[in-house]
């Protein structure tokens, strides 16, 4: 049973690697897209995180002000 599970997991990993490195009609793979757009996505995620933290801080302050904490 352990060997069968090992084979299934290995096949799934091999298929996944093949899928993300396979070139599409435009000649680029998923890995190429991630490498190219990754820094831009990280900047967007940081801005979203900062905005969310600001909103949480405002809500927490309002809660403290309204409930006497």
C-alpha cells in the first residue's frame, strides 16, 4: 500500500511539473508568466496588505472609542 501511494504521488508531481513548464500557444509557460509578473503581483499584494491593516486599525480604534476600552 505504501509503494502504491508513493507511485501515485510521484506521478502527480511529475504531471504537475510537466503542466507548469509546458509552453502554450504564445510560447510562454506558467513559470515564465510567474517570473515575469511576480514582482508586480508582490507590489499589489503589499499595497493591499497595507490598506487592509489601515482599515483594521481604524475599526479597532472606533471599537475602543465606542466601548470605553
